[in-house]
C-alpha cells in the first residue's frame, strides 16, 4: 500500500481560475495563457533553422486555439521542410503576422451544454484533413 501525501504548496482549492499545463482554466473554459501570447507577439523573424523550429513549436502548442492552424502556418512548415530552412520569406512573414493578429482575441475552449446544438467544421486540402466540433455563440466566430 502506498502512503501518499499532498504537497500543499502545489495545491489550490476553491479557486475560480488558475494556470494548468500552461493554459488558463476558468469557469468559461480553457484559454490561452497571456504568457504564451506575449512570447509569440515579442518573437522576431527567425534567423536560423533552430529559431524557426522553436517558433513553430511555440505556435503548435497553441494550435487548438487557432482556426485553420495548419493552413495558416503552411509557409513556415514548408520552409522548415525545404533545403534552405533559414530563408524567411514574405509568405512566412504574412502567415506569422496573421497568427499574431488572430491571437489578440483567441477563442475559449469550452464544454458543450446539455441539449445544445453543435456544429462540425471540416477542412480537406491537399495537405491536411482536420475537423473541429464547436458551439455557436451569438456574434462570435
């Protein structure tokens, strides 16, 4: 039999919101942490393959919050895949700026409510198949 104890310095009870696994968990749902958004917003165009890998890694962690994520970041992924992975193109810059604009108002991941109508968004392209199940909230994307 294991004798386990809680580490009280790592526990929080009766809170309305908090950080969990790098995301903000609130009564409304799961939100992107402001720290994660700040890192992306302050990132400059990468000058090396390693910097581009770090950038795409940071953005991939936010992928579930970004609609049509794979399509939006395709120029960055193609640059990484290419032989000259250090060349930051105009397409890369445009894609990165679009992501930054999008992250100024990221969506909130939330649970469905009982008997609520759900919608499915399906995207099929030459490069990816993805599907999102979502709730329609009035006046929101």
